């Protein structure tokens, strides 16, 4: 951190005399964190334990700021986190919101999120890893570094693996640049637990563990409604029935990825709707036709036809996975 930034920081945390009184509510309003919390409540279905933890963390950070102004503490708290849960449970989405909260509370300068996996950090050859990891860290400074499937950094079975080198650099930065970079690790719970067992240094630097549960069929239907609304689509009554039959069947099939699978299913229904409309293009279309997904747009799914995943057989089931959000 440069000298000028330190000065700004000191201004923000202007010290108060012992007998001063501070208004926590006013501080809270000033931070505009409520806006982010409201958005989180409105735009994300379920996830009650995660939302509660985020509110707790926000409260902790607010109180910490006030304590600093009374010189009760001078250390930047450790804010590195661990998000565990199955694919499509909202980890990346919540990490983005977390970055915004940390920014509004003044714990990171910029509040951007840099999302990486092992390949972005670890090189194939000797000497390549350190520069790669350092370049990623540089990009993330002042914001949040989100490391998806972080356990792949550590491959004990491979003696000549460079992942350990990347972990060493990350550990140093997580300790020495706590005031300007927050690292969020993410991945499956059991794999993450094993990773921490072998990397106690990493575990000791993580302050908050948030577990993202799988969604219920009911929550997935609500998520579908939110996504449809966002994209200006609606379901006919029969299409709604088809979707609510689709969800529990899809949940039992392979490669199920919670909300991501729902997004994919809606993408394919929209594709079928477009083809249906195109096939009868001689008829005039109303706005209603353009926004309505009908029963057949869902029932044509292979999930209904033969209990398999959608996609061209030539692409194999990867097609189901290829609608990854960018
Ligand atoms: N609770 C929710 N309410 C509404 N939409 C959600 C919810 N959870 C996830 N989504 C949506 O589902 C998609 C996948 O979510 P996200 O990428 O955050 O999951 P993830 O846990 O990071 O998944 P992965 O492990 O596959 O990276 C996104 O489009 C996101 O907006
Ligand atoms: Mg993700």
C-alpha cells in the first residue's frame, strides 16, 4: 500500500476520544450495505443460513470499524472465506455480493472479483507458477480473489506438481496483504475439508466458512420463476405443470447442478419456443406468443422422453453442461 492510501485510510478512521458517542445506525446507513443485503434477499431464493452469515459478517465489520475509531483495535480482521457446496448452489453469485459489501464497508479499495481455477495459477513447467500466481494476485488486489475448486491446487500424489508453490505465495499474500485482498476459496465440502487437513496453513487463514445447501424442488421452481421474470418470459398453466414435473426428475439424473441446471433447462425451452414460432412463421405473432413458454417446450425434453439428458448425441451429455454462464 502506498503512503497516500495510508493517509486516506487514517482519515476514514479518525480517532475518537473515549467519551465520544457514535451512532451505529448512522454508520450502517452511510455504508449503504442494506442495499446489497436487500438485493441479496430479493434476487436469491432460499439460502437462509448463507444470508444470515453475511448479515453477521457485515455487523461484525461495522462494529470493528467503530472499535478502531476508539483505538480498541488496530489490526485488519482476517476476512478470507471458504464457500462450500455442490455446483450451481450460488457460490459465485454470493461471492460477487460479498465483494460489494466489503467494498462498501471500506475493507477493499475496488470491490471487484477475480475468479480463477488452478489453471490460472499453476504453470506446467518449472519457473512458470510464481509469475502466473503473482499476475493473478496483482489483478485481484483491492478486491476479492475467488478460487473455484481450490483443492486442485494441491496434488500430493504428484511429486513434481507446482500447485504447492502457488499455495505458498497465496499464504504469504493472505497474511501480509489482508488489508487489501480477500481470498474466497470454493468447492465441494468433502474435498475442501481434505484440502484443509493437508494444508493447515490455509485453514488457519480462513475466518469464515459458509456452507451452501442444495436447493429443494420447490426452491428450484421459485428460482425458475425469478429467471423467467428477469428474461421477460412466462409459463402457460400446462407449461408450469410440466416444469414442476421436470424438476424432480432432473434432480435424480447425473450432472445435476442445482440452479445452473434450471437455467440450462430454461435456455433449452426458449430454444424450442423459438423453433416452434419459426415453424409457424406465416402466422402473425402477438407479444403474448413471444413471451409464453408452452407445455411442449418442456415436454420435448429427453428428460421426459427417455429419462436422459438433453443434447445432440454427438456432443454426448456435455451439451447439458455447455451452457455455462460466462
Ligand atoms: N438462490 C438462487 N436464487 C436465484 N438464482 C440463483 C440462486 N442460486 C444460484 N442462482 C443462479 O444459478 C446460476 C448458478 O449460480 P452460481 O454460478 O452462483 O453457482 P456456483 O455455486 O458458483 O456454481 P458452480 O459450482 O457450478 O460454479 C446463476 O445463474 C445464478 O444466478
Ligand atoms: Mg461458480
